[in-house]
C-alpha cells in the first residue's frame, strides 16, 4: 500500500516538474526561457549549440 502511494506521489511530482519547465521555457522571460531550454537539453542528454560569435564594431 505504501509503496504504490509513494510511487504515485513521485510520478505526479515528475509530471508537475516537467510541465513547469516546459511552461517556463515557452512563456517565461528571455533569461528564464533560455535556462529552461538548457535544462531540457540536459535532460535529453544533448549537447548545447555553439554560442553565437560576437562581431567587433
């Protein structure tokens, strides 16, 4: 009984965390959105894209 309840609580927490990260990535400020997308890439075990080159003025 306790094992199934604990499993359900952990599963719900994981789903809520995923929804929160995706919502921040889509609707958050530019900085928070960038951080959320970095976190999603980290979860997916993908490399980060190269940083844009800075042009001298």
